[in-house]
C-alpha cells in the first residue's frame, strides 16, 4: 500500500514537472510542435518591413525593427483598448540623442500567425511632431502604402527567443526553434549551411557586426527600421572593399548621419538597403549570425 502511494506521489511530481517544462516551452510555440513560423511581410513606402499580429481580437500592423530596444511598441489609441498591467515609466534615447519618456506595460498574450506568445512587455509608441528626415520611423508616424497608420513595432528583444531568419529581399521572415532545426527550412528553399558564420555583439540598441573595410574594422548596428545604411558624419563613407567574415559585400552606400551619444561605440548602421540584398539568421544565445546573398 505504502509502495503504491509513493508511486502515485512520484507520478504526480513527474506530471507537475512536465507541465512546468511544457508551459515554458509552449510559451512561444503553444499548440503544436512546429519547427518554424513563416511570417508574411509587407513594406511601406520607405521600404520598411511590417507584419500583422493579433491582440485581443484586434489586428495590429507592427514594423519589424531590429534597431528598437523594447520587445514591442504600440500606439496609445490601441493600448487604451486592450487589457494590460502598468509596469513603469521609462526613458529612452533615439538615434539623434533626444531623450523621450513613455509608459511600459505587460500584456497577457499576442498571436503571431498560428501561435500565441505570452507575457509581452510593450511600450506606448510616441512620435515627434516634426521629423528632420524620413530615414527613421521612430521620429514620425509611419503609414502603409495605402495611407493607413502602422500600429507600432516589434523590437530586437522580442526576437531573442526565436532565432529569426530575415530574407527581406524576397519578402520572407521566419521565427525558428534554433540551429539544430535549420535543416527543416530546406523545403522552403534555404541551404543555410552555405552561409557565412560571423559573431555579433549585443548592445542596448541591438546587434552589432564588425565589417572589414579599406579603412580597417568598423562596427555596424543591424537595423531593419532604417531605410538606408548610415555612418557617423565625421567618418569617410568610402569604405570599399567591404567584407564580413569571408563574404564580400557589394554596392553598399553609406549616408552621413548625426548620431547621438548612445551610438558613439558604433561606426554606423546597416539598414534595409543591406537587408534587401542579404539573407540573415540570428542566434542570440550563441551570438552568431549566418549571412549570405538573398
């Protein structure tokens, strides 16, 4: 009798442990054992990519912004309509060095394609009334090609659990389950083993890769939220030939830009003109990127 009771207790403990493990695993891929999510991508007039998610039955159009620090941003009109828990007021600095203050919340879940993702930290999106240029969507209200407001952004911190694959030149974007599952993308036409493997650093603004240039090594932030590649105004924009690892990069033109102090430890930004020509896979845990021609 005692032996049977211990068996029951052991079974209950095992079930609880399995439930906790499954709950953690299925936080991101909740209903089926899928190897990747294929995310439809559209582009606005500045060729900035965005996709659609669902929050409390509302379809929201969010920019895929690797240069955005928070998990997600959502404009106030939509935030006011959904359930959320206030976390704190936060200050952040934009690319020009201007300091902004906004509110940060926790929302219960957000649906991406077929999967519900739980416990999303989301900030209230805000825009400057006047923008000195159109390179940066954080400085002005972005619209789609039909003139409809885009609702916010998905930032790099949201993507750290998903091993994202960007093929924006072909209008494709994937969330994957990690390096050992990359062979599953063969049926989508991707032979990722042929790509160049390069390390990257993580700073508060996002992922930074090192380029080999005619002027030595230069550090660039990967940013799908910028329509063009940029370089500090006090540096030369003539960097060819350029390579990353053993991959030669062709026809990248850098525009001079006045960066704020937050960006003093990088030389510039690789924007959508770079992403449109290259396939990029990011392993945030291993801090390793795979890069090749799109």
